[in-house]
C-alpha cells in the first residue's frame, strides 16, 4: 500500500468525524520533519506522521513527535487508518 493511499484514508476519516486538518508539504518555507497531517479533533491538537506499512520514521520526525507531546499535543505515527483510529480512541477523541 502506498503512503498516499494511507494518508487519503486518514483524511477522509478526519472529515467524517468533523475534525479540522491540514496536509503539510515539505518546502523551504516549512520546518523539516513536521508531521504530515496537523489536526484539531474535539479541541485537541493532533499531529500524524503517515507512513506506508513498513515505512521508516526519521530521527527528525521522532524528535518533532516528542516535542509536540511535551507541549501537550497528541502526536503519533500511523501506517494505516486502523492505527489512527486506535490512537484517537485511546484518547477518547472518537
């Protein structure tokens, strides 16, 4: 499965649950390592680093996830829609 396929399924799900989100795009104007999807779900800041199954998370991406968590936000890596649902369900956001 391609990363874009996983990402699109997550975005459709976020639409269905009424979340606000943006898809980030790496460029010279953005911070390297920023998670792929930045969302607000039931008033909670959520950052999702999307990977295809078996994809590798870079050290910079891991560092951003940790910083978001330390700041009080929710941040995680997901390689499927099901994994995203599990993370959000654990936090009672769905």
